[in-house]
C-alpha cells in the first residue's frame, strides 16, 4: 500500500490527533501518579509508546521501513515470493496480540484501567507491525475508505481511546486506594 500523496489526509490527521491525545493522557497520568510506582511506570511506558506512534504518524516511518524491505526483496528478485512470509507474519502477529491480551487480562485483573490501557497500546503496536508487513489482502481491509477516512484510522482511534481512558482510570484508582 502506497500512502496518499496528500500529507495531512483525514486519515493521517485522525492518527495524529488520536496518538497525541493518548500520549498526553499517559503523560498526565504519569505526572499525577508519580508517587504510585506501578501506575507511574506503566504511564511512563505508555507515554513513550504513544509518543513514538505519534512521531511515526508525522514522519511515516512505517512506510519507510516497508519500502526498505520491498526494495531489498526486489533487488534480490524475491519480491514475488513475499506472500507466504507476509501471511505467516500477519498470523504470528495476530497470535501475539491474542496471547498478550489474555496474559494482560490475567496479570492485571484487579486493575481494569491498566488492562484497557495496555490493550490499546498492544492493538496499536500490532497494527503498526501489520502495516509494515503490508499483506495485500489485509491492506484491502485496513485501507478501505469509510467516507473520508480509511478503516485503519478507526483502529488507531479505538486503540488510542482504550489507552487514554485506561491509563486515566488506573491513575484515578491508584489515588482512591491510597
């Protein structure tokens, strides 16, 4: 998938706003929960992750990485052989997401906010990886136009919303428990 030539498309703008809000909410939780170590560490990690995803939205690093892999495969005359490895990567990534979500739900079962926040970050990271892999059949779904937006922007929005709401809930519960 070649991204749109328009730099600030509605899809990209949605991603930028979504990840900026998630990074800001994580930073707010980090600052407000600095005395509650477990929440503070999670919020700091999420601030870093969401900030990197925001930077990626701005500079399009995932597509630069994809192009680098595609160019290397073309130079080695292996570009036409990419379907099977891409399918395997996407399947493994989906499995990683599923197993990670189950693990997080069990590990943080007493902290619903942490579960939501980490689940959102995992969804964002796995989506990022899937975009780099760029399997045509998956791209057809991710980049399907829904009005002015592509479907992938809805994933970014939901994932960022989970992270934002989750980390704020986790920080609030930490203060109520003190």
